[in-house]
C-alpha cells in the first residue's frame, strides 16, 4: 500500500511516520549535508524517501524541508515519482500550496528537492484545538478548495488529500492552510517527467480512508480531478463530525479486497447519524465546535450534510464537477442560498416545492396568526381580570400596556421579520418555517431591553411554535426567558404569566422532565382556578396537560380522576359538542385502554369519533386522533378486521390533508405497522415502517421522536421475525440517539433498553440482557413507579432471562416480586 511521507498512517513498508512537518525548538547540530543545505533532523520518513529539516544560508537564511530518495531505493519508479512530485510543485504558485525552492542531486546521485518547511499542524487538529465553529471550519476549508482548484487548473491531481497533508499555520490572527506532499500527484494534461511513471498492478496509491472508489480500482489509471473532490468530501465530513465516514479499524482489518469492497460499495452514514452513534465521544466533538450534541446534530440534519455526501458519491459523474463547485455550494450554504447538493432522490425537489408553498405560507401564517391572536386574547383576559380585581383606572392602564405591547410586536413583525420573505431581501434563499423562527430569534436578541414585556410576548410565541415543530431546545430557552420576565414584571398569578407557565410545562413534558413539568402544571392549574375559575377553558386546558402528564408517568388512576372531573365540567359548561369535551373524552378513553378497561374505553372512543366527524369533519386533527385511538383499541383487542379500515382511512385522510411528511401521518403509519405485525403480515408492516423511517429521516431528522419510534418498531418487527442481525443494530442506534437527545431515563429510552434486552435474551447474550434489564427496571421504578405496567413487564422478562440462563433461584426471586396475577400468567 503506497503511502506518502507526511501523514499519520503507515507506508507500504509498515513504518509509522510523523503526522506533522513542523520542527520546534532551538537550532540543532547538523547531522549531514546535501549540497548547500545542512540537515538538522528528520521531519518524516516514508517507504522510499526521507524528508529532512534543513538549514540554508544563501541567498537567504531560512529553514526548509528537503526531500531525498533513500539510499538503495533509487529504482526507476521511485526516481520517476520524486521527479513527478518536484515537477508538480514547480508548476504551482499558490499561497495555500507549499512551494518548491530548489532541486538537485546528491553526491551519490540521488535526486532531491527543497520546499517550504510549513510550521503547522493538520487541519483537523488545528480546528479542534482552537474549537472552531462550523462556520469557521467551512471558511478554512474554502481556502483548501481554492488551492485544489488551482492545482487542477494547472493539470495536477493530488490523489492523497487528507488532514496530515493540509497543515495550518497561524500568522498573526489569520490561519493559513497549506497543502503539502504531492508525492502521488498525477498530471492530466502533460507528463510530469520523461521517465516512465507507473503504478504496480494491485497497488494502492493514496490513503484508503480518503480514497475515491475509482482510485481503489486495480491499476487505478482512470483518475481525474473528481477523485480529489471525493477526498475533499471526506475531509469536510471529518471537519463537521470529528470522525471518518468509515471506521479506520473496520476498513483495514480485512485486507485489500475488503478495503476496495467498502470504498466501492458501502455508502457512508449521514454525518448526523454518525455523530449520534459516537456515544460518549459525541459531547466532546460538539464541545470542540462550541455547541452541544443536539444542536450540532440538528445543523447537520439540515442541508449541511448533503454537501459532503454529494462530494463522496460513488459515481463520480454525480459528484460536484470540480473543487470550485464544491466551494460554491459551501458559500451557498453560508449565504442561505439553495444548494446544488440534495438527497439521492427527487424527494428533495418535491420538498423544496412544498416548503416554498404549503409549509412556508401555512407555517409562517400560523406563527403570525398565533402571535397576533395571542396578544388579542391575552388583552381580553387581562382586561377582564383587571376589571374584576382592580379599579377602572388600573384596567385602563392594563389595556394601554397591552395596546403598547401589541403595537411593538406588530412593528417587529412588519419591519424585522416579514422582510425575510420579501424576494428582494431573500434573493433566492429558501425561507422555511424553521429558518423564519431562527431569524426571529436572532433579531430578538437585545432589541427590547427597555421593553421586557414586548420581548416576553414574542418569546412566548416563538417558544410555543418551536415546541409544536418538535424543536424543544430553542422552545425551552424562549419560554424560560418569557416566564422569568413575566413572573418578575407581572407577578405569578397574572394571566400572561400563567400562559407561559403552561407552555413551558408542556416543553418539559415533551422532554421527559416530568418532575419539573409536574411542578409547573400544578401551579398553573391552581393559579388559573383562582384567577379564571375552574370552568374556564384555559383552566381546563391546563388540567388536560396535568392529566396527560399523570398518564405519561403511569399514574393512570390520577389521570382518570382528573379527566372524569374535566369531562363533567366541560359537558356542563361548554356542552357535549365542544371541541374540548370531545378531546377529553378521547383522552379518558386512552387511559381506560391502557388500564385494560376496553369495555369502558370503546363507547367513549366511538362517541368522540362520531361527534367529531359530525361537527368537525373527518379531516379535523381531533377527529383523526379519535379514529387512531379507536383503531388501536381494536388492535389491542385483536379485532384486526375492525381496526384495519379505521386506521387505513385515518392514514389516507392525513396523507391528503397534512401531507405524507407530517409527524401525525408518520405516527399513523407506525400504528398500522403495529397492526400488521400483530396479524403476522410482516411484509406490510415492514413496508409501512421502512417508508415512515425514510420519510422521517428526510423531513424530521434522524433523532426526531417520531423517527426514533419508527426505528424502534422496525427493530421489534425484525426481532419477532428472528432477523436478529438486522434488529440489533437498529436497537443500538435507537438507544444511542434516545440517550443523547432524550436522556438515559426518558420512558422512550427505557423502552428501547428493555426491547434490546429481550433481543439479547433471545440470542443467548445473557449477561448483556441482565445489565440492560436491571437498568431499565431501576429507571422505570424512578420515572414511572413500581406499579406501572412497563415496570412490571421488565420484572417478568427478568424471570424469563434467568429461566433461559439456567438460574432457577434468581428466576424465583424475581417471580416473587411480580403482582399475583402477573406471576400466575406472566403474559
């Protein structure tokens, strides 16, 4: 395997070589002399040549790098390669390419040449040491692309671009990357030497981790500039994720044919997926980019990761046509302009169209409507509360304050945000709901320091909108700040403070932070009962949030009691046909279903579904929610023939009304897959799950909760089909992602942990299964409680594990901890 001199790989003779060409410290005693150059030490050593740190006195005093063929290695091929490198560098004059100063022949007749001694470190190491942000890394990478494009214009292909051949030195405040080591460069327009330069049959030229598929071919004669584009793609992938597309150890463990097979046939994982699979190393990677794992993964899941993946496509005709085109697309990304790159299918173009029309218009309109409507509603309730609890003057003051806030928000919308969708301002950039929210967040910082309540109003709406699209990090930030401002400025019992408190509690619930959510929901319900009354729709809304939290914690009795109370009030005050009444009816039915009280759940589901269809229409989200609940009840009861048409109908409507990529649509696909899995129709279940997973990954991202649910369901399906080799990696990826995004003790994380343990038991991996089951049991006891069905299910599976393991005493100990009915049936 032919290597080059300055890298951290191994050369063809197996020797380790120095990753840097920089020699620090004071002047060294000469170890030899070549021509006018005193040799001070060895910078790097390859299979065929040595690079020395040398000192020159005339015509200028400077230290240089001198490359010479090793004694005894002066074959025709080696001499031709050195001359080719020398000629290649002589053709290049670029600030980001190390120049050649001189050339000659030693007294022994060995050719050498002298080049700049670059006092730098590999580009990846520099970026991590300096903790460069994504934008700063891209700016540095652009300089590399420009240098490579310059070499290509001169007819030179480097063929071994990698971090150790791109050294970064810092001059003043500016970092300058320089490409070195053209030892395996190839000329594409003219010969670099009169000697014959050839590559031995079956020999690699370059470094496998960065090598294009065509370069890995036997002989590898048909190489052009797009091979360097591929290597640049790998380098960009590494700069973004801190890891290589293909693991070096796995790549090199199977010999040359194994390496070729992976490079030519195996597609690299998406950068966002690769990041979330790093486990404990992922936070370190994110920290070196001045961010956290969740935000870094989110950035990669957007268009950014399409750039390296396009550069690395197996078919070079589908890569960027040149290094300059790659650089142009990076500038497109930095400037918010639509990219040349996209996914491997036409879905990207479809998604662009949808985003430009339905999602953008509908989403931004929803943001504006919610914002303005929220201000109007809060004004009405604020005035009502003021009139009830204060003098008329105080009420007028409150109304004036609200009017002032409304005007300030309106100005912010008109002057700062709506201009973002003005084509003369956007200038072709794609404006999505998320980018609109991000831009609003950026413009908000520091704008209303003297008007904190205006800031709070805007943050409240941004936070709730982020929450509704599943982006809980920014949602938490905005809502916590809004809550802090409103509590300080207006007091804990003001209607606006209670609004934000409720919204923040829902974010904590979505994040699985149940203790914090419980505290806020409890305080919100109490506050709204005092200020608005127990029969007020907002009070009932907060009570619904508290009941949902009880349900998530497995506190079914508490949820049931609260829902029955809410339903009674809603029926009396709002009426049987009110949307809230129908919602509470469906939610109470779901509580009954999870308690196994199917006969009580069914009439509630049926009534809620029929009423919703009659009053709201089949296309209303609440109708679809009730239909899916009823369908899943029938699945639980094994009434598959009744469940299937309901779930199929709901999915068909959601596809038409919401679109195939809406999270509710994908959730319905997951529900149908559960049905088909239960029926034993594994082909249909697999089709729905793979479709849901593909769409979820594309539109929602690899680590969105709905996407992870699809992954978990697919892994469970494969486990049931005894396709354990496919099931295990899916479970592992899901577990890694849920741990990173949701935390170790989120119920979803504990679910995957439990499922993986069941798989390990089936595969006879008893010790691994025991470790996971114990962790899942401890976590569910803390989060859900000892009586939750999921907690009991883990205990039952511990019994099964020890029975399969041949440990009857341990099995009996755990069986004794099961509830009596569970111990008897264990189903």
